[in-house]
C-alpha cells in the first residue's frame, strides 16, 4: 500500500511539473500587448486620396484692354465676344486669381472692371492624427494571457476609432469648405459676366480718339499690385486688343512689367507696340488659348 501511494505521488508531481513548464513556455511566446504604435502612420485612405487630389495650380492675374475707337473697324481688329471669356473664367475658377477688363478710348486711364476668385481651400496634413489600427490577438492556448490581450485590444481599438472619427470629421469639414468655395466662385463669375463684362463688350466702337498709353498704364498698375494675398506668386499676363494707334499720348509707350504681353492685331500695323516686346495673335480665341496653355504648363 505504501509503495502504491508513493508511486501515485510521483505521478502527480510529474504532471504538475509538466503543466508549469508548459505555462511558462506559453508566456514567453505570447503576442505582444503593445499593438498600437505612437509613431505617425499613413493617412486614412479617404484622407490620403483628398491630399493627393488637391489642385497644385498657380493663380493668374490677367489685364485685358480692348480698343473701342473707330480705327479698329478699318484695321479689322476683332472685338471679343462673351463666349471667348468662358475659357479664361474657367481657368480663374480652377486656379484662382484676378481678371481686369478695360477699354482703349479717348481717356483709357479709368478703373478696370475686376473679378477676384480665391484659390481653393487647402487640406492641411498637420491637423490629422493618422492613427494606427491595433492588431487583434490570436488565442495560442493560454486562456489567461489571451483574455488579457483581448481586453487591451478592445481598449486600443476604441482609442483608434475615436482618432479615426476625428480625422474623418476634419476631412468632412474641408470638403464642405470646398463646396462653399465652388458656389461662391460660380456666383462671382456669373455676376461679373452679367453686370460688368457684358456692358463693356456691348459698348459701341465709337471713341473719337485713342489713348493707348493710358490703358497700358492702367494695366501696369493692376499687374504691379502686391502678391502677398496669394499662396503662390501669380502668373501674369496683359492682353491688348488694338491696332496700337495712339493719337492722345505725348510720350513713348512703355511696358516694364513681369507680365507676358499678348497683342491681338489683325492689321499687321502694331502702332506704339513696335518697340514693346510681345507675342502677336490674329484672334482673341487664339490669344486666350495660348494664355491658358502657358498657365497649365507652369502647374506645380
């Protein structure tokens, strides 16, 4: 009997030792409990897409002065039409910037009709949390360790979801601001076309004298305005639609500006623009198309 009891005792001890060794092995190979990283990760997919799709185009600043004197009829200078401006206004809506329109007449040094469209709002990457999703633990046979890891995982998952919702809320607020910007920009453009641009285009070609230098000076003043209100330096253009015959100015014409000068002149005679660097165009649509192409080439 005593021998049987001793054998039974030895068996019990062996089983216990084996169990403890097994538990110790499980503890050493358990899944790490720090399943969420404190370092910055990749943005959420929705945020990453929005950041990648932001426009990277330069704003534009364009002065357009058209001749309304009688000489343009016999020199066959094309008068721009409302539809010609659709291309420029679409560029303005996409890039942001300003367009100013005036006329060459007996006194061309007059205020220009202007429209300003702000650049699209930017999504700032620094405002996001970019949370890292926790890794769900797997049950590797140790029930005690698994319950502990599962509890920690649920806590970190709740923290992750809170940060994720915060990022999505920032994104939604940005998208709402873009929609408001689009609506405001469209309203400005429609108001400008109806109340400012159309009256200028409809003005008869009946000015008795031609103050070309006055119009040039007005365009230079507009194009020399401070650029600090834009995120990037605007691309600048001056478009003069005229035969260049000035019978008012008392000094030689000058155009010292960082803007590119486009001259629409179907007559071949360039008048006071003979000594001013410019690019010549036969038609208004051709000049406007060139302008848009140049701006798009310079996109960031």
